[in-house]
C-alpha cells in the first residue's frame, strides 16, 4: 500500500441508495466522517484468527490515511459466549452493536455447541434478521489462475457478485421446533413482496455500476413461492430498462456457474439457494478463504467472510485471512472510503500475484504471515 489516496465519497450499495433517498427527500448529503466506530465480533473457531489480520490491515490503512480513524471495540458473541454466559448474543451486546457505524464479524458457531433442536448457534443469522440486513452481497473474484480448479481462467476473468436474500426464504423456518416423537417435519420458504422488492432493486443498482446484467436464480417451475419471487423480479426489472436480465433455475445455475462463470455479472436469489451457490462459487476462486461478504440493510451493515468457523483448521494458525481482509474492504467501501477499499484489494492482488499463499491454496504461509504481507504490499 504505497499510495496515499485522497478520500472521496464513492458510496457503494446501500449507502449510495441511502444517499440518493436522502437527496430525493431534500435532505443534505451524508458527509464522510473522519472517525468510524466499528464493532468487532471475532466469534468462534478461525473467526478470531482471521479477524486479527483484518484488523491489522485496517490499522495499516489508517496509518496511510491522514485524518481517518477507526475506533474498534471488541465484543464476545457466538458459541464461546453461549458457553460463558448462556446466551450467544447477549441483549446488551446487540444494543451496543447498533450504535456503531459498521460491524465486522469473524465466524460463529461450533459443531459441538447446539440448541436443544440440534441446530448450531448462529447469532450472525439473528443479526441479519433483527437488523433487517436483507442483501447478502457476496463478491466472487478470481485473483490468480492458480486458485481455480477450472481451466483457462486468469485473474479477473471470474468476476460476479451474488445478492442473497438474507432475512427470510427457507431460513425463515430455522427457529421452528418439533416434538422428539415427530414423524414428519416441515420447513417453510417464506417470500415477501417487501424483502424481494428491496433485494431486487439493490441488485439492479449494483448491475448498473458493473456490467449491466442481473440473473435471477429460482425454482419457479416447481415452487409457488418461487413463481411469486419471479413475478416480483419481472416487475422490478421494468424500473431498470437499461439492465439486461436472465432467469434460470437453481439446478441449471449450479451447472452454468461451473461451465461458464464468466458470463455472470450479478446473481440475485433466495436465501438458501444463495447460501449454497455462494459456496459453489467460492470453490471457483480458491475456496472459502477467498470469499468475502457483506450483509446490508437500510441502516446497518455487517461484514464477514463467507466462511464458517472451520473447526477442522481452527487454532492452527493456517486459515486464509483474505476473505476477512476483503470483507474489511467491503466495509470501507460501504463507509464511503472507496479508495481505501481499493488499496486493500490491490494489496491482496499483489500478494496473490507473487504466489504467496496459505495452505488452502497450496502454499505454506501462516494466517499471520499472510496478513502481514497484505499490510506491506
Ligand atoms: P457454515 O455452515 O458455518 O457457514 P461451512 O459449512 O460453510 O460453515 P466452513 O466453516 O466455511 O464450513 O468450512 C468449509 C471448508 O472450508 C472447511 O474444510 C474449512 O476448513 C475450509 N475453510 C473455511 N474457511 C477457510 C479459510 N479462511 N481458510 C482456509 N480454509 C477454510
């Protein structure tokens, strides 16, 4: 990170939406503050390991941006917190987090710590639902040809973003209970007009800043909820006549993502389809360690790597911190620090170009060494 970029305000995603809305209402433009308060929730498993490197990179960025300060405050949330206090997300912590400009999260949940119904602790899902973080934004970008199992793809040639609805869909049933002697259990896929409309609008706006194509992924040939989802998509598409659209079923989307990922720009889909497709898409660019994400609502936003707590590699210092570092870049972009976000992405690109890799990508760097290299690049 050699350059000292001037701070501008190229607000992305919902900040731009919020700004546009504020301007439409005749309110003054949002001014980029010099100090940003960030709640840091390292969580479980590899969460604390990768978040430590994201924080290291944020501090490096701060040292190169005169006038910008990141005030970071750490909170204990997740399966570890449940074992300590009996609640994976204590109410006081939740209320405090709402007072910050953004939330940076590691990973939550451990396979050995479960609710009585057998599911894992997932306070990140509570955050998405309670803060109405309706758009799960998951950029999928190939940083080096050696990272992909596909032939003939070079850096930047896979470059798409998945917009995953994050407050309802099939996950809506996740808090359901069933008696121990149940002989059948049903989960419901909830699709509401409100959540779908705002998700689609966010996806179309993003496509307008990218290559101008939105692909709807659904299962409208089988499920009534999905045909409703498609109908709303068609209505919103009419508001964006300059954006091209395509509609494909989720099974075909899995096939095409492997066969021709370069043809996708913005993919928009329901919650569980997005969950599954974003892991598949991460597999095209080197795995979960390369896949950042942002959960964005009208007012709040949470930034976390797409991966989980990865208990199989936790505590060994070998997790790839790039997904967490790139999530921090998404956070800076959302906070209006677009140039600072670019600094981080360029640093990641430089480290990848040099072939300096963690074990998941065939290298031998530790988590910490990888984070340090991102600071120096
Ligand atoms: P969840 O359901 O909680 O999101 P998951 O089922 O997607 O989790 P992960 O915890 O993301 O599972 O891990 C999936 C695989 O990817 C595991 O083999 C794990 O070791 C690997 N993995 C995940 N994150 C990283 C990382 N940052 N670096 C290296 N490998 C990782």
